[in-house]
C-alpha cells in the first residue's frame, strides 16, 4: 500500500511539473487564461494537470500531408466560397482577354489583306 502511495505521489509530482512547464512555456493556452491554468494545476492535485493536458494545452499545428483542420466552417455552396468566386473571376478575365486578342488580330488581318483603299470618287 505504501508503494502505491509513493508511486501515485511521484506521478502527481511529475504531472504537476510537466503541466507547469507546458502551461508557462506555451505561446497560447485554450479555454482559460494562463494564470487560471497555473492556479488549477497548483491547487487541484492530480486532476488539475490532467485537465490542463486535456482542455488547456494548445493544438499542435497541422503536419504537411496530414488532415487539415478548418477553423471556419466550409461554405455550403460555391456561391458562398470567396476563393471559388475569385477563381471564376480570374478565369472569366482570362477568357475575355483571349477573345479580345482574337478580335484585334482578326481586325489587323482584315486590314492587311485588303490593302490600301482607293480614294472615293465623289461628284
């Protein structure tokens, strides 16, 4: 029984130290201010550090090639997605420029084929 008590005391001490180090060295913490987490870790034995590791520790950044976590919900339709609308505008602008270039080249080709016009005779 004494061994179990010593083991649990060591686990509690390790969790307390790890929780304090983690909460004080993190750039941001979740759900509560940093000083509140420090108080919870110090004043609530065993459950305070566990609560911090479950609810207060910041989420790690997404890894390359891993699943992407979205902070904002996905748009429900393409009309609500600003990236989609932007890509449509870019695509439409590209098509308009191509059409305008074709028209200009057609006008230049028509003018070169006919040659100079004879002067109009007027009476």
